[in-house]
C-alpha cells in the first residue's frame, strides 16, 4: 500500500525534471539570442551602458592578461621541449613542430583560456547576478525604467567573451614564437620552413573550425553562469546547488564543443 504512491509519483517526478531541464536550456538560448541582438544594436553602446561595458572588460581582462600569458608561456615551453626532444629521439623531428601547433595552439590553449575565464570571471559574475536578483536590485532597475539585461548582464557577457578571445590569442602567439625559438633558435634561417609548416596546419578548414570553436567556448563561458544565476529557481540549498548546476552545464557544453571540433579536424 505504501509503495503505490511512490510508483505512481516516479514518472511524474521524472517528467517534471525533464521539463525543468528543457525549460532551463530554452531560457539560456533565449537569453543568448536577446544578448546577440543587443550586442549588435548601436543603442547598447551609448552612455552609461558603454561605460559599464568598458569597465567590465577592463576589470575582467587587464589584471589577468599578463600573468596568464606568462604562465601559459612557461607551460608551453616545457611541453614544446618535451615534444621536440621525444620526436628527435625517435627520428620524427620533422613532425615535432606540427604536433606542437596542433596540440597546444589548436586544442589546449583555447580550452585553458575558457576554463580560466570561467573560474576567474564568469562564475563570480554569476554569483553577483544571483545576489542582485535575491536583493531585488534587478527589479528596482526595471521600476526605474532601466533594462537590467542591457545594463548589468550584457557588459558581463561581453567581458567574458572578450577575455577568452584575448587570452587565447595572446597565449597562441607566444606559443608560436616559443616553438620557433625552440626548434630554430635566434635566427631567421628557418623562418620560411616554419611558416610553411604552420600554414600547412592552419588550412582554411582547420582555421575556420578553430575560430568557431574559440568563439563558441567564449560564448558558453560568458553566458551559461550568468544565465543560470538569472533564471534558475532558488532552492533550499540555493547558492551551492545553483553554482554546481551552472558548472555542470558549462563543462558539458565545453566538452561537446571540443568533441565537435576534434571530429571536424581529424575525421
């Protein structure tokens, strides 16, 4: 007798869970579409929205750009040296540079930049949006005639996208320079062969996939934590469960993006 309600309630609970899952993803997609329209609208770059966006981009990128680049350069230098020495010992030195470019520049650096921005910028921004929502600050902005999505959410998302792209670009350029110096040293004799090898790696198809992957990673990192904080319903274990749910969503999307890029590059 006591087990009958639980048997009948299980499908209903599963249905509600699936419905909440689809509803959450739909709200995130809808918010992304709204932010895309706002980002392309000239009215989003008027004062004071332009000042808020510039402040978020500066605060998010400037303090981390230098030491992230130095840290990635140090790690890249170690990995480059390991790959070059190992390839040379097996008589495969002609493939060492291609392996370095493919593994570091194409795969590891964009993912590392995305994870770094997620932990350093996007997740804290999501917590701040959640606190503003809990305090009623977003509703207060609406009552004052200010769109909170344009004034608070868009600058944070744009800052996250810009930070991932900037960090990935800076670390990629530094890694390419270090790869050349490790293989050819401080001379210009190997520059023609080096550029030919890098050009063979960055074919038009690979370049397109790399660009799309980096942009999608930056968009996922910037959007998902903020959207989860903005739309997820509060629960009894609210902050911890909401942040964990945002983190799970984020890494799931990042894994799918990386898997799709691998399929596009190597199959």
